[in-house]
C-alpha cells in the first residue's frame, strides 16, 4: 500500500483516501514491532499503561502488609521500591534488586541500560514487579497479614509444635500408617468397588422435624399450630417453586403469612436441622436398609438463575445472567445429606469434601460419586487420606493422564489409559506435611 511504484488502482486509492498515509505507516510500524522478538515481545507495550498503574501502585505497596518468605528476592524489590516512592525519586539506582525478574521481562527492563550506567526502565521494572507480585499472591508464595483470602496456608494447619506431639494420634484417628511405603502397598493391593446408586426413600412426615422452624419467644409469636401451618405452606411454596402468591390462592392463606414464614422461619440453620432429623429418622426404619446402607453418596451441582444479588451468586455464561450452583450430596438411599450454594464460576470439586465432613447426620458415606466438574487430583488424594473414596465419572477419559504405582505391572484392560506412574519419592518427601494438612480437616 505504501509503495508508490505500484499502480494506483481503485482499491488502493479508496484505502488511502479513508486512511491517511501517515496513519497507515504508523500502524504498519507498530505491527512490525509486535512481530519482532521472542514470545515476550508484547510485554514491551505495557509501559504505555504505566501512568495508570502509578495512580494506585505506591499506595498499594506502602499500605498492604505483604508477607514474604525469608530472603525473598521479590520482598527486597518491594522494600526498595517503597523507599524510592517515599523519597520521590524519579530514577532507580544501580543497587536496584533485579534477581526477581522473570526471564520474559528481563529484555524489556534491562534493554535500556545503555542510556546510563546502571539505569534501567522504571516503567517496565514496576510493571514486572506488580505482575510477579500478582502471580505469587495467587500461588501462595506471598501472603497478606490479617487477610482471609490471601492468608498464610500455615494458619489453617495444626501448628508444627502441636503436630510433633499429636501426629501419632492423628495418624491413628485417620487410620493411616506413619510409613508412606505401607500406604502405597495398601493402595496397590486395593481393588475399586463399584456400586449402583438406585435407592429412593419417601420422607416421613411423622418426625416432628418442623419444630426447628418454630419461634418460641413468648408473647410475640403466633401459636405453634399457626406457625407450623404457615411453615408447611412456605416449604411447599419455596420447594415447589410456585411462589407465595400461587400458594396463597391454593391454600387460602394470605401472601403475607406465607412470605413471613419463608423469610423468618426457614433459616439455613433450621432447614439443616430439619434435614438431619429426616435423614436420621429414615435411617432407622427397617425398610430403609433395603435401599442401601448409606455408605456411598453422590455430589452434583445444578445451576439456578437468581434475579437478585446474593453473596453466592455471580455471572454464568450458561444462564446468560447471574446465577448460583446448588451443590447437593445425596446418599445411595436417596437421602439428602448436605447442600450448599456456591458461585457458578468456582469448580464444584472445591466443595465436594465439605459435604462428607460437615453433614452432621448418622450416615457415614465412605465413597462419593461425582462428574468431571467435581473431580481434581488433589481432591481425590485428600479424600483417600481422610478415609474416603472419590469415584468420578470423568468425561473424555482418553485425554486424561491416569497413574499406576508399579511401572512393571500390567493391567490387560486398563493398560492403554494408564500412561503415568506414581513417583514414590515425591510421596515420601511430602508425606508428613500432607497428613498434617488432612488432619486439620478432622480436628474440632
């Protein structure tokens, strides 16, 4: 287009009439700069946003109580940049720490050193520092004091001093050997058991479980019989998704009575207590054992559109709007053990173990069935250490990497998909810390 030796055809004439030659030359030059260099060439363009990041980065680095590991290169760099910001210096000195820089940033940060002895590009340096800080916050290498989301993972675990004296008790409580080789041998000798989930039990209304939904403050509450009537109507309205208006038309109660019961009586605590009573009652019925012993359950989520803002809701591209995932744990005897709302954007596997450890019923499911969304390698390993089994139904199995313990052992029917081999030395090295983390889930 910019070569005047070429014929000035109609298409070229129209393009140059709409886009000036100078602007077109600038666009071509920019494209050539992006194409040149290695895979990190796009990082050189980030300096254009340096003025924007400077609006918040000094306050962010100064006020946020970051925690770094001992002798952290990133920690030294942030401390240096804090001092530079306090002194309002425009240039970085030769003593600036650069050992934290990832390789992809070095060519952009250090390429300007020819302008002066020891001088580097401050815009690229600060952007590299903020990018590295963001990555290490997500990985947990950097934590924030007094934060719940970015707290040190050690704060969630049993203190090392207590673990040194209590570790034998926790191993015994979990039924795990202190020797990792013994555990590996047990896994190798173990064959998975597959059971069908084919059990349904009718909910018995004679348990008086709705007592948990009644208010007992004397003089201000409705009579218990009226409260129970309103609670039943509210349960049907909410559980069947027909709403207070249609329920009022069908029952003869007012919309106000049903709405009040739904808002004030059907609390999360009351509904959980009702569910626990129902499960425990049905478990002791002689007929319930015909449908299953309750030693297995399934965990699956269903997305629901929500028209109002609630804490667990976020945008779902499948719902084309704000929604929430209701993750439910259901026993093989059709008893609902546990359910909780979780954001749609989060993977269900993050919450699968919650239902096994916090359902508070008399059931003791040892195996939980999930789909692909409820499975990760970490969750499966943690479930095994807690005495549970994660049995996922994994989609596209041929694209997954499955592992066996012994490379020399052959499995006639599973050989084509068992492509990986467990590395025992990694298990031995991390064994005690891994059990320490699992034990924290069982401690009151």
